[in-house]
């Protein structure tokens, strides 16, 4: 099959938020943009995360990472296992986070660091990084160009436009326009995360800094949490603590990991040595600021441990303030609600983005999307980085404001291929569902999840039978079966023994199946459930 002049295919990251991976093909060169994980969107019974099915990638020349969030780098160890000599390009912060992951997985590979000024060339295909604003430093959109084609693609899955942030330069529209000014066909693939939000313009980090300032001026200890990767937010906490002469403690494994990497790279500053170690401060100092990981109310999260009085160092008091400079990821609302109720029962003061302007999204509001379209002027556009409903609404938004732009509803394993006349053709490929990962990065089949669900909901019974027909005996083990049944256990055992001894079948496997079927029918009639039943015959 002849290699396409240009084709781009999401492998993950559309019709879902997470598991971002996009395949780019150009005249025999094959690149992958991002390699992230998807956190379970339903009860998968202790599944850690999901990753894209990489079996359709074939031979690839390089992996390019846009930024260091888990939904963009979390699956890198898996792709390195599949392609040990793969060339990887990433910003410095993302590279350090990836190396940390690879080390934990006992893997090693070189990661090439790229900066905004760099040009990555793969044959005729050029990749130009464009600095954008987001909720983690060193986030880039990528301009894809072929030096022989009057075509440019701007791939920007995560961004916002922040002209006021004190921590980084704004979205580099000037570079975007300069690089793409000589191309006739322009395809935009852009973030859909906030398209359903009522906020027309995403707030600046400057707004958050101003919203946090009055809280840090008040008396009492402050326990504040945010996403550990939001280094700019962490810088605001440090700056406000310094301004108000408060010592600050960074607490929790994730918070310590991200902050240390950021300090080492010069992305985080503590010029006045405000940051202290948890064991070096008086935990009851009413001037103390404790920056905790666990902003989503996670079961093992640091903040949850403090609120529930399970932390060995910090014990909550009514005079404390708990500040959530973050927003609930969909699915975590109940966890956070329970945590908020606990804080209320303590008599402590709670600050959230509902009570104070203390959080800003890392994704574009409608005004940000419009600004990008006006600056880039795409001839073609496909929404990405969003659930199916988001993609639909984003497409309608484009059609409403830029009716001359041709839009595509793109899903995973659907591609856009450049045609001879300079347009794009929408094609479908075989859809491969994501891979479920549990334990220490081990894939698990979906049918096994069905077994886990049955075990969790119905319990299990293990029946061990000595297969001597004259003097048979049965031992039974019950797991997840209500104690109410125990008063009938001897009767049940007697019925099983009678069934086994009076079976007309001489085939031991058939006799075992008779016991299994009887057990499930018995429990179904008695309790309305059918436990998973395992029968073992032995001498």
C-alpha cells in the first residue's frame, strides 16, 4: 500500500478525556503524538488505568510528547516495552516525569529534550513546537508541515489563553501565524474540554493569585490542595506564604515529586527558603501552610488522611482553613462531598471554587477557542480532547462562528487524509478498545472483569469433594456470602452429598457440573443471587 502524503488518526483521546495518542503518517514516516492513560470511567474492580491499543501502530519513527500530564505520558512505559529503541521527544519537565515512570518500571531509554525554538524534522515532515498556556508548565501545541505541500496542521489538545499570568509567556500566536502563513490548507485539531462550560473566558492564574491572597492573610493554619502538577499554582502558594511570613510545608508523595522536579529545573522558586520539611516544623503552628496532594478526595490521599485524623503529624482543629484550589474531575464529586462534610463537622472553614475565586481551568473557554480560530484561520477543523457530547457541541460552535471552515466529527481510529486537491477525506479504521491495566502494569482481559464483577456482587462458593462414591465427603468454603446462610449450611451440605452419591452419571466432570448447577439454583431460590461456584473433585 502506498504511504499517504499525510494522514492523522487518533488512537485515543477523542470521545473520551484521557488516553491521548495520535498517529501521524507522512510519506512513509510514522510519528505518534502523546501516549497517555485513561482513568476508569466505570467500576472496573480495582483496575488502575486504561491505555490505547497499540497493535495498529506498526513501525513508528518517533514519539513526541506535548506536556507532562498523566493522560499524555502515563502509558509511555508500555510503548517503550513494545518499542525499546523508540526515539522520544519531550519538554524537560515531561521528560523528567517520564524518566521517573520508566525507572519504577525498570526500563531505560534516552529522551530528547525539545524547546519552543526547536524544529523537529522527519524526512519532509516538520514539527514546530508552539508554546501555549495550560495547567502545567512547558505545554506545547504542534504545527505539522510538509515542506513540499501547501498544508499545515495545528494539533493543540490542551491549552488556554492567558495574557496575564505572572509565571510564563502567553500563547505564542505570533509564531503560529508566521509558521503557517505560507500554507493554503490549514487543519486545526483543538481542545473541547470546556465547550459545555458556562464560563466564556477561562480565568488567568493572576485571578487565582488575587483570590487566594485574602485567605492567606487570615489567621489560623491553612491546609491547601491543588493538582500536584500545577506548578504555577504551587508558586502562588509559596509567594503568598512568603508575603505573609508563613512557613510552608509540601506534603504527600505526589506533591513532593512534582515540586522537587520543578525546583531542580528552575520552574519553581523558593528564594526566601519558605519551604520546610514536615518533620522540621511545629505541626500546631497557627501560621503554618500545608500544601497537600489528594485534591480529588482519593482514598489514600494526603488531605483525606489529615481530615479523618489519620495523619501521624497533622491533626485538624476547628480554627483551621481547608482550601481546595482545584475542581472535581468528573466521577470524584461524591468523594469530595464526603470530605467537605467531614470538614464541616470538624467546625473548620472550607474554601472551594464555589465560595472563592481560587481555581482556574487549564482548558479554553469559548472566547479562547474563538481567538485561536481567528488567529489561525483554519480551512478545516476537527474537535479533539473531549467526550462525544463535547465534540458535537464544539463542531456546532465552529459552524456557528466560522461557517466557511469545513468541520469533521473525528473519533478514535478514524482518520483525516490529505487529498490531491488539498482537502481532507474522512476515513474509518478498525476500532480497537483500550487495554485494561491492573497490578504492576499488567494487562487484564475484559472477560476477567466480568468475573470480578460476579465475584463482587454474588460471592463465591468452593466445593471440594472426595470422589470415593462409597465414602464421599464434602468441604465447602464460602466467600462473600451473608452469615444468615450459616444456619442452613449443614442442610445444604447434606443435599450436595446426597446429590453426589445418587448421581446416575459415571463421568466425574458431569457430576461436578451437577453440583455447580444445583448450588447456583439453590442460592438463587433462597437468596435471589447466584454465587460463582467452583467444584473440585479429588481422591
